[in-house]
């Protein structure tokens, strides 16, 4: 089974190999995944941004801006994952505390 992540990776690679611009619109057209989904899904967005950053010269302002945007996207994705894990831990700790109080009664 092919995941959206794999489909987006393949589309970006095809666009790059064909010398085409890697844009959210182009990736959406090649994959059938909406631009909204590409923007909102942090993993898919990071893939597109990563491929876009490779098409820019890293020593130009555009290249540096693309690299900074890519790094910000990656940091936000990590922050989202950490927040999700912290919430799961709080939930589990709450269940453990409730379970201990019931056993003590």
C-alpha cells in the first residue's frame, strides 16, 4: 500500500527530474492530493518544502529563505509531535493516579 507521503515524494522527484518547478499546486496536480492537505499535513508539507529548497541555490536570499522556511516547518512538526506525546502522558498519568486511588479505597 502506497502512503500519501510516498506519493508526494515520488511526485517531487518526478518534477525535479523533469526540471519543473516544485510547487504545492504542481504536487497537488501530480498526486491528486489537495493543496489544503499538502499545507495542513506537517509531514507532507515538509517533504514539498524540502524538495523546493533543493531547487534553490542555498547561497542566494531565496535559497536561504527557503531553507529557513523548511527548518521552521520541521521544527513545528516536531513541536506538534512533542505536544501530542505530552498530552498522551498526562492522560496516562491521570489514569494511573485514578487507578491507584481506587485500589487504596
